[in-house]
C-alpha cells in the first residue's frame, strides 16, 4: 500500500508560490523528454518515407487494423479532422485504404495495405533502438520504476481531469439555468 505524502515531503518543494523552476517541473521534464524522443525517432524513420505524425497511426493500426476514423482519432488522442488529413496522405502513398462500412454507411474503416503492414518489421526495431538509447544510462529497475511512476502520474491526472470536466459541466449547467430563470 502506498504511503500518502505529507506537506513536508510535497512536490514541488516549498518555495515561492509564483515560481516553478524547470528542473522541478514534471510537466516540463516530460515534455522535453518527449520532444527529444520524437526528434530522434523522426530521424530514424524518415529514410523510410514515414513522418512522425504517421507513426502514431501505424502504432495503433498495427495492433487494431480496421478501426473507424473516429476510433483511430480516439486511440491516438487527436481530433477527427486531423485524422482525416493524415489518413488521406497515407492513402495517397498506398499505406492504408479507407473502406466504407456496409453496416453503417456513415462509418469509414481504415485498413493497412500490405505496404503499410510491411513497414512494421522495418520501423519497430528502429523504435526499440530509440527507447534503448534513451534508457541507456538507466538500470532495468530504474526503467521499471520510471514506467510505473509515469503510469501513476497519468492515472492521477486522468482523475483530476474528469473531476475538472465534471465541475465545468456543473458550472455551465448552472449558468444556463440561471440565465433561463431571468
């Protein structure tokens, strides 16, 4: 069971409430690390004609081929219009095909072509190399702890986001009721 943190061991450390040095900011450090990982991955996959934006689509489709555009957008965490632009580009290059659903004509499923599927065997080793390079100075134990910690941060933030969204909806509903009663 986890020990709950007290004020004396809170993060970030106490100091001026209007300062958050970069070296103490989890968000800044995660973002800087993410950008470095992305840049290195882009350099690795570029020779295969794959841009970083396509990488995320491949990662999802290699695991769940045939998703709808909406499902794909949700899995990647982007908006559907952005998904459509990327999918059209990938389709033009012969990496995916869009197939309208026979059951629901409004839905379009995205399927990898043989060319798109074949890229997995070329690109996944490159991605593994990027991860191995990034973690090269860490022990296996430190890597496991890092992944566990990042997962915990994500869970905590997702709960906070849901709570904030719920509060925002309540406030919005309250304003609507209030203005309707005037």
